[in-house]
C-alpha cells in the first residue's frame, strides 16, 4: 500500500512539473506537497528523490528541493545528449534484414507537404516512435535508460513552449526523410550526419523560444512538439 501511494505521488508530481503546473525554479516543500496530495511526507520525500534522478528536481541544501530551471543552457545540455545517444542505433539498423529496414524507412511516406493540420497529431506520434526506435536499435539497455531521462526533459520543453513555428513540421519531415534515405542506402555515417543536423535544427528553434527571441510573424499558439 505504501509503495502504491509513493508511486502515485511520484507520477502526480512528475506530471505537474512536466506540464509546468509547478513552474521551473519553484521551491518544493514536502510538507505543503503532502497536504496538497493528501499523503504523508514520507512518500513525497521518496518521490522528490526519484525526481531528482530524472533531472526534473534539484536539491537545495537543507531547505529541500526545487524544480530544475529551464533556460538555453538546459536546452543545450539535453540536445547534446540527443546528439550523443541517438545516432548509435543507426549503425545496427543498417544491418537489419531488407524487409525490416524497408518498413522503417517508409514510416514517413504517408505524409505530404504542406502538411494538412489534421495530420500533424499522427505525424508527431510517428516522429516520437522514429526516434525511440533508433535508440532501441542500439540494443544497449543503459543507453535506452539514459534516453528515457532525455525524453522526460523533452516533454517538459514541449509544455513550456506553448507555441510553434508554422511550417517547422514540413522542415522536420524533410529532415527525417534524409535520415531514411541514407539508411535505405545502408549509409550509417550519412544517416548519423542527417540525424544530428535534424536534432540541431530542433534545438535552434527551441532555444529561440525559450530565450523569447522569436520574432517570426508566423508564430502561433499550437502544439509545441511540432518545433521538433
């Protein structure tokens, strides 16, 4: 029962931080949180320790914890990890059997540009699956675990940046297809270069949003994940 309560406390706090209901930099009091969640302080403290391991929470000495900040440096660190982790799987993927690889590189064939807004939700799911599959292809459990922490941070970025660039999704689609084309030729090196370029492009857009420097007149309220 105690473990179940602790898990619930962790999931509720994690989601509140990811969707920015608890804002970046906010101080966290285990006493106040226990009152809000209707649980004792012990499961809340356990949840905060778990959240610290994900990078969503940082310890503040004797005063407790705080939600980790979110600025250009945070974006840079997370995307640097993406550039280091994601390409690893590509070098195994080119060794897949022809049928399996052909299926993977055709993931984006169903989409056209300019993309119909009604197709964006579907595209974003394929996008997420695409990157997770590449990481999983490395067949490295520790790498996959590290990437899950990156994904948690990316989810928070998406909620924090509550707007997007119109047309970024079309650029993103083109970038994904370049990765797929290289894979279809069995060229892991070129696929890795294209993937890194795609990640860097997404970082550039997200950094501009976080810094508040976006001045593009096409900026509009929408699903922020399109910026990736």
